[in-house]
């Protein structure tokens, strides 16, 4: 009798621990990717130098929270080793510029190119102000990047806009794949909005002012 009660009590403790802590403890490191960008038909033209984006988020160590069944934050979501958010988003937004038709080159590519003396119409920089995931029964992720067009001679801002993307889904198992899918879709939404903006007449006029 005592043995059965001990087993039942142990099972209760295990079950309670799963409810309270679940998979929320510790830091889950995830990969970041994007889906193919939508096709832009109204292509523009111009030579753009893209500066490395800067991370202006208040919390730069992680990219999200993990919560238990009661909503308590017990862990975090981070990037896999070797992934640098600033470098990755610089690359992705450069690809969105290219989809809009521009000859967009990052600073690193410019330094490595034999055509490093090319005349650029404008300089592009970005400030990451939001890149955060949270979850409680559902998982959602928000991306926010301020894109600026700078005059290459005076360095004055001639165009500026906030590009955002968000995605939310029901959380089924709290698996790493679910986190990665939501982030991938939020990033892709932001990049598609950016590509549309880059293909606009206003953006092109700022580049070619």
C-alpha cells in the first residue's frame, strides 16, 4: 500500500513539473532562414552600397522568451552558434533590393570586388529595432527594421521607412521546428514588403534624386 502511494506521489510530482516547466527551461538555439521572395515585375535600376545593419534592440542576447503552462518566463530563444543577426538581415535585405532590380552590393562584397571604385547612387543602411519571439499557447514573432537611404557624398538621409513583418501560430508541441517556421514566415513577410517598397517610385526617386 505504501509503495503504491509512493509511486502515485512520484508520478504526481513528475506531472506537476511538466506542467510548470515543460520545455521552457534553458535556452533553445535555433536556425534562421527565409522563404523565396515574391517576384517583382516593376524592376528599377541603380547601384547601391549596403552598409552592415546595426542591432538597436533593447535585448540583444536572445531573440525570444519561452514560457511554461502558466505564462512564466523560464527560458529564452537564441541563435545557433555562428549566426549573427546583423549579418544575416543585411544579406536578406540586400537580396530584396536585388529582387527589385538594383545592383546592390554589401560593404564586404565591395571591398573584395575588383570594381571597388564603382560609383554608387546611394548608400543603404538598416537598424534592427525588433526581432522577438514570444509564446503562450501560441507562438508569434515580430520583425522590425528601419531602412534608410543616404546620400553617398553628404551622408544625409534622403529616405527612411520602417519595414515590419509578423507571424502567429498555435503552439502544438513547442518544438524547435515550430519556432523556426514562425520566424521564417515573419522574416519573409518583412522582406516581401521591403521588396515592394524598393520597387516603388518614391524609393527610386530618392536613390536617383
